[in-house]
């Protein structure tokens, strides 16, 4: 093939090897000896995640999509261990195209689960970057609480995220965002927002 | 001295002919906590009720905890391989004896005073037994258990109704439809593989009313239909056959007795290998794995790809089991206005290797196709169920109508076996289900438990 296919149109990059790497990359990465203590990197990660939270809280979903690489993943496991997504269903596991589907659906004007749209406020904290075997790639752990108000009622989601980030000239881009809900294996009411 | 069992249902206090009419049902069916309580005995446990899939307890001593209505139960394979549903309730003071969602155990020990039970339900021992004057070997101290548990091709059903007919008789013609759903898989079996778990603040029957409803699809799922077809490549995807004149399409809805119904959309799809795959919406890894499976299987690839695609049926077994696409959806009432709706994924098992090594790739695709509807379809249905629950707060306007198709000559057909068939958007499935529901509620079955292991 002359050029790599557009991941917004077709999904060639989500291969067995991609899944295998994903499982390895998201296992045992939070090691104390890989924690990055350097203040500038920690601050840059914190600022990046706060910006991402603001994009979602203000419904700037298209801008949020631009934080991701072309061949990216948004993953909310349905088990606390994350599991192997080749063998079990997840709350969601979106590649580039499906992530664009997700945003497209919210913009159709007929996504009743988001009409009216949820108002959200995310608190992102405990941001800890970890080095990986690849120089320009970091793993970042952060805790979150997400207050959601919709249709007269409030609910609270909480958990932690693992962002796999690649350094760029201007900052970071997201390779994988994994959202670990505390209650990921319980029944969730209206899980139609992007977490 | 004989003591009462306390198991008798409350006598009927409702006028069921007024609440459930030919063309409409009363809001109280969805809003009255007392009716809900009666359902939790007369319907859940009063009739055959799905409790587990055998792939969740593959080996002796395996268990899951779940509920039968609101009763906490442990469904297990005991030390000898017998499938049982034990009440998860210590006979001493009532605490649950098992607090794990799943696992393997030969005994269950109550965390409160240490009473310990074999996984047959029999009391194995208590701390300091010499403090009791009574014979602790008496059956009354064994865990209660569901007296009747029967399995149809992996689906485990329970009832406390001693007078219930055998499960296969109860399912009747539904067994053939379950057979068809399973027999498209190698070996005629599937296994559960985690779930998309949703909850809505609404009555459980709102989901059951929706299960064979072909009328809502174009409206409730408009965002999904638009999303699936946004790239405009190849065939129209997903449930596009609902978009113009669904009643003129070859699909149909069918009522099969005892509250069970079936929406068959297969006739809309060409009868050839690969036809299901051709209408499957875009999903992660689709193009890569399709190409890999085609390389591996050549002209047999379509058979494998169709297994990753969604089977276009809704097989609804009253009151709580909805087999649709490749999902096993289970309804678990929590309260009159709260329901858990769990969409278990199913994976293909290929022990005979009929897919020539492609089963892992098929399952990888299948996990992703199954995540689509709960994410992009069910959330909108569940929101509509919640809005029904809100709307039904209007006391002076109590009726919920289900008369679409009623009274139109020639529209609804009954065959010699008693199967009732109608066009896709007909509400006959709902009318017939409520007729069965009314029988159960108006004349509550006698419920029993068993204590003999």
C-alpha cells in the first residue's frame, strides 16, 4: 500500500499485535522506580490533563479528538483489572473511527440520552507520570471525580485514568486513554457521556 | 408442632381486568410498589425465570451470586456437579453467606457467627454446638434452595412454583428459536465474556415492552442509524431496514405463549454467507481482521465473518431473558422504578476447530461489534424508559396503549400451533404478554422452597 490508510475511514491498525502491546503496556507500569519526579514534566502533564478535562466539560468534543493521535484508543474496561479486550467486552473500546462515531452521534440532535446534554465538572488530581521503555512516550496516572448533572438529577463517577502520551514539539498527544471507573463492573446509569 | 411457612402470597387486592385491558394497561403496573412486590413473587420465581448461564459455572464448586426477583441466591455446581440455586441467606440470623460475585467454594461460611454450609446447602457445622439443645442436623437449618432448576442448552432457569410444567414444555416452540440462535455457532454453544451493564430509573417491564417493539427503532435509534451510515460505504448498515416502511418488510413479530416473543429480522437479510457481515456497522479492527480471516479461510471466510456480525433476532423469554444479536441481556428489577439491564457478551467456542484457527480473530471482532448497541442504542432506549417513568406520574391520565394493529382484519395471524404472527411494528406481543402476566398476578402460584440437600 502506497500510503497508510486513513484511520478515520478504516481500521487497519487495530491488529492482534496492537492488542497484545496494549495489554502489556497497561500492565505493571506504575513502578516507583519509573516515576518521573522532575517538576517541569509533572507540571506539563498536569496542565495537559486539566486542559483535556476542560475540553470535555465544555463539550468541545472535536477539539478533544484533536488531542489524540490518528491511530488512537479510548478504553473504558468493564473489569477492574482491565482484562484482555480480545476476550471480553469493555464498557467501550473506541478506535479512531469509532471515537469519531461517538462524537458524531452526540451531534446528530437525536441522541436522546444526551438531550438535554449532561453538565459535567471533572476534578483531576494525583497526577503521576511514569517513564516507559520508549523515550518520547509517558504513562500518566491521574485520579478523577466527575460530577454529572442531567435532567434534574446528579450522579458522581470516580476512578483513575491511564493516559499513554507521546511527546510532541508543542506538548503531548494521546495514544491511549484508559478510564478505570471504580464501579466499572457494576450497572451504570446512562453511560452516554465521554468520561 | 406445625408452624406456618409464611410463603403464601397475599390474596389479590387488585382488579386485574380493570388494570389490564385488551388495548391498554394501567400506570399502576409501572408505579405501584405493592404491585412490584407481588411481581417479585408471582412473576419472578412464580414462573420459570432465567438465573444464570452454564458457562459461568463450568466446573464443580463454581458459583455466581445473583438474585431471583429480589431474593439473593447463589447459583452453583455443587461438589458432585449438581446445579443448584441456594438462597444466600444464613438460616441463623439472615446474613448473606457469600459476598463474592463469582468464584469457587466447597463451603460457605457466614461472616457473622461462623455457621458453615456445604455447597449442597446442608449445614456443616456451627461454633460451639453444645450450646444448642435442638438437633442442628434438622433440615430446617440447611440453606433454603430453589426446588426446581432446569437448564435448556446452557440457559439455567429457576422456579419456586411447584406446579409449573417442565421447562421445555413451558418454553414450547421457543426452544426451536433458541436452537437456531445457538446452532449458528460451532458446537452449538457460546460462553459469556463480561458485559455492558446499564441501569435505568424505571420499571423492569418498560424494557420487556420494548424487547420486540419494531415501532420505536426509527425514532428512538435515529442517532445510531445516522451514525452507522455516516460514511456511506457499501450496503446500508445495521437496522436500516426499519427506516422506510417496516410493516412492509419481510421481518415479523411473533408471540409464542407464556409471555415469550420473537422479533425475526433475518428475512430482511439476504440468505447467503456474508450477508450479515455486509450490513455490520464499522467497528475497531474491522478491516484488518476481515482481511486476515479472508487470507486464512479463503472462500469459507464469510461463515466466520458472519459469526462476528450481529444475528438479527430478538428472542424474549419472559420475564427477564432477552437474547438479541449476540447478546444475552438480563433484566434485574431493583425497585418499582429501578432496573438493571445487563448485556452479557457471548464468545464463540470452537473445540473442533471448524474455523481453522480463526476463532480468536472472530471473537476479537465480535467483542467490538457487541459494544456498539449498548453504547449507541440502548442508552437512548433507557433514557426513553426513564422519561416514561416520569410521564406516568400523571395520575389522572393513567393508560398505556398497546393497540397498534388491534382490530385490523387480516393483520395478525394465528397458525395451527397457536403462534401469533404480525408485521414488525405491531404491539400484539405486548397485548399477549400482558394477558399471561394478568393470569400470574390474578391467581398467584403457590411457592415452595426446599431444604433437603
